């Protein structure tokens, strides 16, 4: 059949009209579509519009995904991407389509040796990994696109942002490490506190009898030097136990309201002598600094210990900066520092330009007896003492350091609006009795009780002893003993020294008391606070120290009862 017949001409004419009509439709000239072919062309137009609508809906859905998605061909060239993907690479789709993924995502000129697409070509299974781009972390998946013959024709590359999840996970780990560190220090503190308490009772006996022996020896007696050596060793041991008690937060503090600026000013000259001429000391004091409630002697020890630590970190010299500031620690800060309560604080910062510390050292920096110094150069108790004093003062301490970048300690102490109290004058050096006053010693340790009786008798006092609070009550209430002073241990079985004095002072309000303890259990262990006006002496003490304290109490009339939790701030 010839292609030039009448039918062929008709078909060619209709096809030409249809093509013209379609082209007119594409140009929007719908009015040109006429004749018998119009229904066919219109139906075709509807199909085109439906296809375009579906394509727009698909792209809108694609762009609505929070995850970044790239569709790649088998050569890893980007075929399509969504808005989230454009946002990550900060380029729109027209700029990335047709380019390889390693160039767009990583800025590389060739594929990376560890690219997951290499493995996917062999496994034809999902590949996944974590990846950091522009400071954010992503969980990356790569899924193969296969043809009907299971051949690889492309891949779907998805990036799911896990930055917040990863940050939260790391924060949980950090908080768990903080908790474990605090629990470890608490456990070590309980152990060292118990050992120090028992050791103190032994030291006070050594010091007491040693002082009495020394007082009996002739000034020219060669044995005096031997006894002095014994006393010197006992005093050094006592200093160690005080540091252990400070770390374990079981020493008794006698806090006052003060301004840290005043403390730093008073220590200026001493600090400069301590750190030496090769280290420059800079002190920056905040104006209108809030007051804090701390034990003045203990906060001075904190500052001195930190200065010594900084000095030892700068053997070739450097700069030591001490700063004070008023700060507010909010809920956000407290959420990442569980030991902190939101509120107003005074911050003491101590920064050196020394050798810095590794993370391994930082993790153990406050442990007692841990030191990086050579044998014989330190006890490892300096920073543990700082830690204990700050914690017992209701404060917090944090350390920031990196190797070769120096170290900063930041101490936060609760601010107070209370006014600074008067400074109590130091007692004189007269410590023997001049009137033969009567003292009742209440102590449950027999050896210590016997030594105390001998020591106080040597000082000219009349002494009666009781092994516990029950015996003391019997002597005073039943026998009628009327002592001028009761010297009592704070912690005793069945009834504490506080409970004893509470009962006696109900009917004898002017009865005077002097409390003593190696550390104070129950109320003082938990609070570590003595009310102003309460007379207290820390074990171990010397003959002179107890003598001076007794004269002070008898002469100034410390009659207020010992206070536990109800008297704490």
C-alpha cells in the first residue's frame, strides 16, 4: 500500500494540526486548539498537568523532610536533593546536581578510601556511620538503588542530625563521671576522717605527756632536746591529721562574715614572699564585693595552698592571677553542675601560666596523697585540703586546665547580706590557773582522760573526771559537784557533750563549757558549724593551747550552750 494515498495525507494533516495545537498549549495559546483533534489534545494536556502536579507534591514532600537527602547515580553524582541537603552544603540544587558527593560534602577532589559507597558496591546493603560536618554530628545512611536485575544504579544518601542527642549523651556521661568522682572522694573522706579521728586521740596523749615531761626537766638536761624532737614529730603528725580532716569535711569550722578582698589584701606580702621573685602576682579585686561566711583561717589556707600549687607549676617563672567577682549561678548552670544550687555567689579565681594538667591528672587532682611531684617534695594533701574546706563552707570548686596552657581554679562561695562581725582579740600567753578552779573532765577514752587529769593538775586546777555523760550528771546532780568549768568531748556514747550541757544548763545557766573533739560527729559532721560564743578546741592540742583556752573561757565567760543543726545557717 502506497504511503502517498489519500488516507496518508489525512493522517499527516491531522498529526501536523495536533503538533501545532500541542505547541500552542505549551505557549499558553489555548484558543488556537480547534477542530476535531481538540478533545485528544486537551486530554493530553490534562495528563501533563497531573504529572506536573504530582511532581510538585513529591518535591514538596521531599523538601519537608528534616533529614538531608541526596539521590545519586552509580557514579555518585548527585541527581536530586532536598532543601535540608541544600542547607547543609549552603548551595541550592542547581549548583550541586551533576557533581560528585565527595566534592559537595567533603570538598575533596577524589573519592575517600573509606567511603561507604565502596563497600555498598560489593554488599548491596545499607551502610551507616557517624560524621561531623561544620561542627554538627550526623548519622549517615547509604541505601542502594537497584534495577530489575539487582544491578546498582544509584544510592540514597541520608544525613540525620544527631548533634543534640550526642551532646545530651556526652553530658550524661560527664555528669555520671562527676557523680562517681564525688562518691569516690566521699568514700575516701569517710575513711580518712575515721583514721584521723582515732590518730588524734593518740597524738593528744603523746603531746600532753610530752609537754609535762618537758616542763619537769632542768633547762640544761640533755633529754630536753629528745623530748622536743618527740613533740616536733607529734605536731607534724597533728598537722597531717588536720589536713585529712579538712579533706573529709570533718574539722570544726568557726565561720565569720568577711570580705574576700580584705583577706587577699592582708595576704599580699606573704603571697609574694611565698611564690618568689620569678613569678608576678596580680590581684584583681571586684568593687562592692559581697560578703561570705567562712572560717578566716581556713580560707587563708585555701588561698595559700593554691598559691603553692601555682608556684610549683611554674618552675621557670610566670604569672599568678587572683581575682574576685560577684556572680549569679542560674538554673542552666546548675543543671550541668549538680553540686551547685542556683543563687548569688562570690567567685575567687586563681590562674597560673604554668605547665597545666592532663585529663588523667585532673580526674585525681583532689584525691588525698595524690601528687605529681617528686618523692619528698609534697604530701599530696594541699589540694585535697582546699577541696574539703570549700565543700564544708557550702561552696564549690572547679578546675580548668590543659597541658602547657596553665590552670584556673574557680571557687564559688555563697554570698550573704549579713554584716561583718567584730574580730575577737587573741588570748594572752598566761595559761596556768591562779585560783585553783575546779574542772570536770568528761572523756570516754580512758588514756586521754587520765592524761587530761594529769595535765590540768599540773596547771594548778582541781580536776574531777567522768567516763561519760551519765557519770557527769551523777556527780553534778546527785553528789552536788559544782565545777567552775566542764571540759567535755563532743561525741560520746549514749549522750553527747551537747546533750549533757543542754541538760545541766537548764538549772545551771551560768555553767561554763569547753568542747573538744578530733572531729565532730552527728551535728558537726553534717554541718561543721559552731555558734559564735561557743568555746571549742580541736584535738590534738598542746599543754599551752588547752591552758590558754581554759583561761579564755573562765575569764570571758563563754556560757552559751553548744548548738547543732538548729544553730546552723
